[in-house]
C-alpha cells in the first residue's frame, strides 16, 4: 500500500506508442483480499472529458455481466465515431474549397484574430525558459453561493450565461495585470452537436479563442455585451480545429509558451460519471499528474445542493511551475473573485473603477 501512489503515478504518465498500442491501458492493484485500485489511462486522441461518463458506464455493464459469467450486453450505438467524421466532412467540405463551410469558418477566425498579440504578458515569478518543461500543479477554487447567485443574476439581466460573466471578469483581470487592452482566452467546447454523440467515447472537444477588446472606458454592461456577441460568434464557427487555426494564422512559434492563447477557462457542465460496479463499493481517487498544458488553465463549475439550491462555484487552476509559485496563483484567484464580485454587484460601473 505504501508504494501505491508511486505506482499510480507511473501508470498515469504512461506514454502511448500509437503505432503499436491501443490507446487505453488499465492496471489493477491489489491492496488486500477485498480492496483493489483500478487505474485506467486513455490517450487524448481517443477520448475527451465527456467520454469518461460513457466509458465508466460501459465498464459497469461489463463488470456486472462478467460477474455472472456472461458477455457484456451493451446496447448498440446509433452512430460510430467514423460516422461522425464522415458526416462532418460531408457537411463542412474541404479547406481547399473556398466555397466550403469550413473555409468560411476559417476566414472568420483569420479576421477575428488578425493582429492578436503573440502572448499575454503575465506577471510571472520567474522568466520564461527557452523551452517549457510542461510541469505543473493545481490550486483549488472555492467561491461562495452568494457570488454564484450574483453572477447568475447579472447574467440573466444582460442575456448572458454565467460562463460569459466569468469570461468577462477573467478578461478584465488579465488586462489589468498584463497592461494590455487586447486579451485572448482559450475555452474548450464539447463539439457534440447531436444527442446521438453523447454516448460515444471519442475525441470531439475543440479549443476556441475569445478575443476581448478592453479599449476605452467601458462599463461592465458594455463588456458583457461584447463577450456575449464574440462568444456566440465563436460557437457559430467552432468546427475549425485549433491546430488548423494555428497553422493558418502562423504565429511566431515558441517552445516557451502555447500558441495564440496561454490562458484557458473551462466551464464544466457535463454530468459526472456514476461509479457503479455490481455490488462493489466504489470510490474515485483524486490524481494529480503534475503537468500543465498552458500557463494558466481555470476549470470551474457551478455546484448545487440535492434540492437544487446554489452551493457555490468550485474547481481548480492548473499552472506552470517553471514560471509560477503557488502563492502567486492563490493571489490571482483571490483577485479574480474580487473583480467578479465587483462586476456582478454593479453592471453599470466603469471597468476603470474596479480595483
């Protein structure tokens, strides 16, 4: 048992050779006769965050059936991943065809991101190395239900989602700490535009870019209107793969930071996986891979009580440990909370008045 954490870490950092390995690996550790730990890793090429729920559900069905000496009786999928790829190709066309839908979407992004700064100038604890080491850590976010209610209320007043309100607050914070009025934040989108895709294990998620213009002395309401408009436009043009966008926009390549966006904000609203394996008692274990894909990655979600009452906004911030210290990230989270509370409390106030 004392070697478990080390063993889990080794499995979690497994590098798949996709030429010779299937993109899923599972290991069962035995701690005692009736106590085991199952560690499963899946390559991101084969699954995204949404995939965890159907994957765990399928595992539960398989376990129950195998326990009875039977083969799994999974219901037949209405579509397969390859069906989605063929449909997507038929609907969107070819990038080489200027009249195709995908070419039109790409043209939108080329215009929307024209002249985007190479990176957001974050106040780091250490200078950026020539090559990012991809090492990271996380800090927990725990905001009260009162703030959650304020955010939802101002969102309703301005026909925006709570996610848009938080996006706007993050843009204000990044603008102030980077002394730039041109701020871009990445945000993931599930990419599952049809209910038939909900039960599929596969990689559908894409990264979109929200570019916010903070020039002039705007009010909170004016900024929310801009963020809403640009977010909806991004949703309308969500099919261009992020890597294609990078290839076409061709920003100056650097091994020191992520291209186009260095800060991401994910709003987690997919259903958590129900852990059920026959008559076993199952508990999920937290796992910190100690990696960071971007300088800062906020992963937030609204929480609710069993009766549906607001219970706060929680989550975590993943950050690069080669340029940031924990104290700085904790201070940044506290600043974002203050900015969010100020914006939600008075949408008529000027952004310049927010400390």
